[in-house]
């Protein structure tokens, strides 16, 4: 994979990658930016959300779950001191659909967290990650919510 950012002016850049798409990067006004694009760490949060979301929706579709709406939210706490790294990442999977099976969702979250999502694997080495889920019916009423907690493997015991 090849990526790059190209400086436009001030604190404004354009990011590109092998896919050919571009993304604006900018800085906040208080640090001399023009507030004209994503902050780099915002993109890390979006990368994490997108990586696990693609895994989970793919697995839910294979499990023939009737998902009508799906989003993954990431909340990131950062240290107060520079370099202000992530200290806690809270991921919430919000699934809406017809009779979505909680066990199917939990398995999809587990597979993403432990096997498929490289962003989760990398960031999980440097920051605590808490994973939550919500299942809503077709009318968006909350049916079930909870926290995904990894089960210790027999090798851990």
C-alpha cells in the first residue's frame, strides 16, 4: 500500500492512496490551520470504524441477518500530554433490522476484533478498547444492548 499527503498551503494537505481517492487534511484555526479538512487522528478513528464495520456487516450478511441500517461509532480519549495518543477507544455497533440475532452480532464482533480487522489489532496494542452494541427493530426501538467481552481461550487458562 502506498499513501501520501501533498501540501497545498498553510496547514492544508491533500491525502491520496492506491485507490485514487483524495481526502482533505487540515488543522484547527487555533493552531494556524484553515479548518478545511479532516484532522489526521480523526481519520484514524474513521479507519477503525470502517475496518470493523466492513467485517461485521459482511459476516451479518453471510449469516442472513435482515439488517436495514448499520453504523459504527468510535469515541476516542486522548492523553493530555503530547503526543496526545489514544488512551481509550470505545466502539459502538448500532444495528437496525428485522429480528437481528444477538448471538450472530456478537460472533461478528468477535471475529472482527480477534481475526479480521487490522486497525483494531494495531490500535488495541496501544490503547484500551471497549466494544458495545445496540440492536434496534425496524422502527428504531432499542431491542437489546450490551458489551462484547472476549472469552478467554483455553490456551489462556
